[in-house]
C-alpha cells in the first residue's frame, strides 16, 4: 500500500524539499503538535505479549474531549 501513493502531477513541492523541511524547524513544530494531541494505545491478554497497537488523536471542543483512531486500529 505504501508504494501506491504518488505525488500529484505538477505539485510545486519536491520530495527532496519536503524531506529538507521536515528535517528542520517545520518538522520540530509538527512533532511538538503531534506529541501534544496523540497517545499510543495497545491491548493484550493477561500474561501475554502485546497483541496490537494504534494511536488516538485527541480533540477538545467547548463541550467535550474526544479521541479518534483509524478503522484498521478498531479492527485490530
């Protein structure tokens, strides 16, 4: 699946430039944002190794705190 993605034709940002940006200050900002709004989750049977894992992304609205994850995490 990872090999199916292709950059949109004519997109002004090259893969090399994206890697350069993510390796600098922009990457630091994105990592900071992610670390403040995501948390790892995992599940296991008592006494057994970890069966599967995923990530929750938290969103706080004016009325409640919600956590979201991907469908493949729920299926796991």
